[in-house]
């Protein structure tokens, strides 16, 4: 019997704006962009006290959704994209171990 893949959240977790900026596309030295995105509620995150955190797999899925949404145009909303393409995005963005 095959057991399901184990996701090691510890390996997937990014803690702090500098670590997130190093993974996020763009200039890793511009970690302040993470603060701006979080403050405007335009970036998937959670907090551990005052520390901004996210997961690599969450960023990958979020970017994939942004790409799909921009290609489909204004007639589709984020909920439509998730409903129709969510399973595909989730499979593509699974963390590798």
C-alpha cells in the first residue's frame, strides 16, 4: 500500500521579508516590496507575532493564479479561475522533497 506524500512544512516555510524576497521573483535586495504587498493585502501570508511568513508552495500557486487570471481577462474572476483550474494548479505547485 502506498502512503501519501508527506509535506514537510518546515522545509516549505519562509519566515521574514528578507527570506520571502529571496524566493519571490525580482530583486532579493528589495525586501521592502514584501512589506508593501502585505500592507496592501495583495500577497498571501500569515504572521508569527510580528514576523511575516508564507510557504514556497503558496507563492507558486498564487503566481500561477495571477498568470491565469491575466490571460483570461476581466470576464473571469479569481473564484472562477480557482473553480476551473484549481486542481491543475495544486498539482503543478506541489513541493518537491
